[in-house]
C-alpha cells in the first residue's frame, strides 16, 4: 500500500470519528426537544391520554420498528460490499417510512375525535405527532438521496459514512416513537 | 469469512427485531387489559430504546479509537 493511500485512509478515519461525534451531538440536542414534549404531555395530561385507536397505534409502531430492521440490514449489506442488498433494504425502509406517515398523518389525524384547537389534548397530540412526522419526512428524503447515490455507484464497504448517518438518524426517529407510542396510546385512561 | 460476518450481523438484527416485537406486543396487551402501570410501560420503552441504540445505532462505535 502506497504512502498516499495510507495517508488518505488515516484522514478518512479521523473524519469519520469527528462526523460520528457531530451526528451524535445533533441527535442529543434534538432529543432534548422531544424530551420537552414528553414532559409537557405528562405535566399537562397527567394520568389521562387522548382518545385514540390503540390498534392503529400498534400497527404504525410495528411498521416503524420493521423499517429500522430493514435499515440495519441495508447498512450491514453496504458495510460488506453488497450493493444490491443495500438498495433493497433502503427501498423497503423508505416505503415503510411513507406508510408510517400515511398511517399517522393520513389516517390517525383524520379519525382522531379532536382538533388541534380543542384544548390541551389536541395541542399535545398534534404537536408531538406532527414534530415526529416532520422528522420521519426528513428521514425519508435522506433515504431517497442515499438510495439514489447508491444506485449511481457511490459508497463502498470501506467508505459509506452517508449510509451510516442515514441509518443512525432513522433509528433515532424510531427511538423517539418508542417513547411517544406509550405516552400517547397506552399510558393512562382516556380523557373524558 | 466476510460472508460469515455479514450473516452474523443479519442474525443479530433479526434477534433484536424479535425482542422489539415481543416487547411491543407485551406493552400493548398490558394497556388493553386496562392496567395503567406507568412504571412497567416506561421500563419497557427504555428497554426497547436500549436495544435499538446499542444494536442498530451502534453507539459503541462512537468510542472506538481512531
């Protein structure tokens, strides 16, 4: 291996380490916003929860968890040089992300028996799900960009930071929903 | 060797999905039967988040030496 190649690899490893730190710091700062929303939910609603379809909640949650599984597969595939596996996993994740969005914004928002203007419950529910849906949407756009680049021959087993960043961001969106799901759909009794 | 590593990583991803699925169905059933056990539901959520952060987000990578 030439000296130039060794220098390039060393620089890439350094950049990768700083990129990872930067991404995790961003995620930490974003987590504080979601944490604030969760605190607001428990402070304002206490032992009550919005009147929502729990089965629909379980379905959209399962879809998002499944999407994380396929995202992990896609990242693993690229880390092992399997481009077809990466493209397949990314595309499935993207489709599941869109299905989740349709489930929450297209269905849940339409059938919920309250509006955003209907007091505290409406404000909390639409702010939490809306802010999260916005993150899912940006994640879907990120996935589309990474998929397109992957199809055009970008990324390799050694260098695929964008894929890793996309995967970490997507899983973060999943982690947020892991807490939002019980907070909105499961904990407490339905507010009368 | 390389193929073996990929297979193992896929397997780990699948095991995590199974654990997440079991925990999600568990918390759903817990809520549907009418229990309002905050602490149990929050504990399950923390457990699920731990599995995702550790195995899917690969948090330990952050502390790898350059």
